[in-house]
C-alpha cells in the first residue's frame, strides 16, 4: 500500500477504501458499539440473576483473543492495510491493535474462511444465547423475579438481536462493497474492481495467482 499514490487520478478512487480515513473508522464504530454495549449489558444482567459468570468470562476472553490474535492471524494479515510497517495496524475496523504476524499477500485459504465465519457466528450469537438462558432462568423461578425483571431481560435480548442485525447490514451495505481485503468471506467488491486493484499491486497479484 503506497501512501503517496495519486488517488485523485486513479480509476479506483471513491470505489475502494484504499487508504485509512478516520471517518470510515467512526462509521464502523457507530455500528459495532451498540451491539457490544447491549450484549455485555445483557450478559451482566444474566450473571447477576443466575450468579453464574462463566458465560461473561468466556465471552470476554474470546473477544480479547479474537481481536488481538485469531482475527489477525486468519484474516487481517492478508489485508493490504496490514502491509504497513509498525507495531500496530491502521484500518477501518481494528485501528491500533497489535501487529503480531507477518503480512501475507495471498488470499485466505478455505480453512481460514471457515474459521472466520465460525468466529463471527459465535461473536454474534453467544450473547443472545446467554440472555435467552437468563430468560429461561427467570421463567423457572417467576415468583421470585416477577414481570418487570422478565420484561427487562426480554427487551435487552431483542435489542441485542436488533443491534447485531443492524451491524451486519451496515457492514454488507457500506463497508464490505469497498473493502480491499478481497478474500474475506464477507467481501462484496465486484470482480472487475478486484482485478483492477491487483493490476496496481503486482506483489499481491502474484500471490493470488500462486494460490489459484
């Protein structure tokens, strides 16, 4: 990724997010923060009700490992943004996180794609499952908790589900169609733009041909 490229005269300008811009990071956070806020709030609520904190602890550990190690290994190290020198990465989703692995210009392999999809499913579904468990717990001791506690957790669960859907729709509509990590399973960049980008990046193009 050449930070000194002449973007104004490039045919891909405004079609792909080739360079880091704070507005894209802000946009991404606008979609992701509401989900994580409601997810953790619901899991804490469930923990207080059940006195079982294993769900919250497990999810917290997974979040840390996923964003700092797992995602970096299976997804981010294949992205052109990861090619920049430095101890941290600069991108529209994981700004400032540690750069632990070497850049690999090859596209993701099938195993990496599968692992990423499974991680995303766990990331989104586990908090909702935990909150549903909390609702089940209330149902089994309704006389103790009552209507308002049940209604509160049901509302949190619905909100968590809605914010997850909004986040995924936001990604698909506003980020995935312009992202230069082309081999990501969620990427939606048209093939003609991918080919045009690879023509401007011979190292990446060669690596992609070797993987085919």
